[in-house]
């Protein structure tokens, strides 16, 4: 779930872009939160003098002329970000794609010309066997992951890994991790994880050194996803 500050920004953007009053349930569906959360957020925004008009059951609108601080980007920077956000769909990461959509709305507000740049949204079509949003969170919090992994010969092994980096290839997603079984850095294809669980155990304070080791020894090497 997005933070309260992010939701506030999103509500303002959605109301500013709307051509008619938006019901709380419509906002809740877009933001992936409960209707009650939308009511609370709108009440908080109104308490901060944000000019949102309306009430439950009728819908909400934003009074004309309300502006947010601009993003300081030059034209090339804005266009590069717009194209990059569109390409996020190709990662096959649903949570990242939703976040890219939110970021795109903010960028379009600050740089309307970026709406003229459109890219194909094709990507990895199969649903990943592990929640990629949770995996990204585990990398940020340095939390261990238990997996049952099938290699290219369909041999399954049980592993405890320390997820460090995600690499988004065209055909799938790769995890760079420290493997407790092999006691070394390894690459794991997400689509070959038969089952995965996020553990309470962590490796806090050790991730940066391992990432530096990977960058020094393996980052620039050519990695074929078919070999893992």
C-alpha cells in the first residue's frame, strides 16, 4: 500500500484530471485501498485547506486553479523518464507497473508534452511464482528468503538466500543473492522458484558489502538466463 503522503498526492492528481465528480469507491479502486481510507484521506486534505468539494455518496471534485509544485526537469529528462516508465510493464512486475502508472500521472501533470510519447506495453505474460513487490521489500529490508528452486535440469533444491539485486531481463527476472547452501553469490531465475517464503530472519548490515563484491566480480559478466 502506498504511503499516506503518496495517496494524498494521488487523490489530488486524480481529482484535478477528472471531468466529473469521482465517487470514493472509484478512488479506492484506483488507489487499491478501502473506501473508508479514502474518506479519511479526503477529510485530512480538506482540513489542510485543500479545495476538495463534495461529500460521501455524491462524489468529489477539485476546485479549479489548484496547483502543485512543479518538477524541475528539462524536456529531454522528462521524455526519458516517460519512456522508461512505459517500459516498466515489460518487467512482468505488477506492483512496479502500478507504481509506474502513479509516477506517470505526476509526470504528465508537470510535463504535459510527455503524453505524446507512447511505447508498447508487452512484457512477461506469466504470473511470477513469488510476489515481486514483497521481494523488492525484502531486498530493501535485508530479509532472508526461503525457496525451493528448480535448475535447468529440473532438479529441485531447498535454499535460504539473501536477496540483493533484481535484474529485469526481457524474458524473465533474475535474483542476485547470497546462497547459504552454496556459501557464495548466485543468480536465480524467478520463474524457476517452485515456492518461496519470506522469513523473519535478516542479514542487516551485510548487503552492501555483498553487492559491492558482486559488482566487482560478476556485474559486467554476460549472464545467460537459460543457464540458471
